[in-house]
């Protein structure tokens, strides 16, 4: 991987840059991702928000659940980003909007309990029926720290 990744939406209004190493790259098959992307699944690239620059444009934010905010281009509708309400220090980008989508390598599948039946996974990567355990742990750690701060 080069020293940074760049990507953008279909119409070019939104451009972003990732300067740090992704902590997680995975396919999410959940029904919310499916509808949001209008595709069978979304491949997410998780990075620290410290390692991200929006070079151009601003995403429109949609709260797709109590714990999730999705960013998309207000002009062409391309889905760009996702942030867990409980983990605002991390942001996930859609690998499909990277200029070089092959610069990242997915490590596993999440929410395969919701995979559409006509999609057949045969890449041999680990499958999780729900959220990735690593992502769950990350959110739990952040929430715990938040609660501790709140209590003190
Ligand atoms: Zn656009
Ligand atoms: Zn999902």
C-alpha cells in the first residue's frame, strides 16, 4: 500500500484522503448496508478519524440507526462513510469509492446471517453472523471509557 489512499464519489464533488493504516477491512452484509448501498453488501475500510482529510466537498449525514451515521454525496448519492455514534474516533470508508479499490484487502465478512441467498461467498475468509467481534470490542471499550468519564 502507498503512503496514503484517496477516494471520492461518482460525481467528484466529494474527495477524501486516508493517511494512516486501516485497522479493519471487511465486507458487511447487513440489511442496512444493503439498502444504503443499493448493492448486495458494502466493503468497509476502518481508520482513525485522525488519519482522514476531506479534501473537497462535504457528505450529507443520515442516521441509519441509533448507533450509526452514514455519509453520502448529496449530489450523486454515493455512499462514502460510516461512523458509530459510540466510537466517534473511528470512521469507515466504502472501499468501492477508493480510486484504487484493490489497495486494501478485506479480511472477513460481517453479518453473513443477513447475506442475500443469491450471493455465494467462496473466498475462504472468516464469516461472522453478526458484527465483527473486533469492531464490537472496539465499541465496547470506547463506551466503557465514556461511562467511566461520565461517572467521575
Ligand atoms: Zn457525488
Ligand atoms: Zn452493515
